């Protein structure tokens, strides 16, 4: 059995991207030495922070 994780991630999201978008993503991965998942998590955090004031108003 696999090791127990403190913060397990069970949800999988897939998306389609163009060849050009894939090239950009690969360059980002090469420069940052991060996985696609780590890059997407970071991007989601940036968008969340940008939208935070609007999200707080809606609540």
C-alpha cells in the first residue's frame, strides 16, 4: 500500500491545450523545475488572490 500523506489529493482535472500552449508550459517547467500540477496550483492561487476582494463581497 502507498504511503500515508498529510494532505492527500484525490481529485483529477484534465484540460485540452494547443500545441503552442504546451510549448509555453514545457518552457515554464524547464525554467522552474516544477511539475504541471505545481504550476497549475500556483496559477490558481494567483487568480484566487486577484479575485479575493470580489469573492469576499459576494459572500
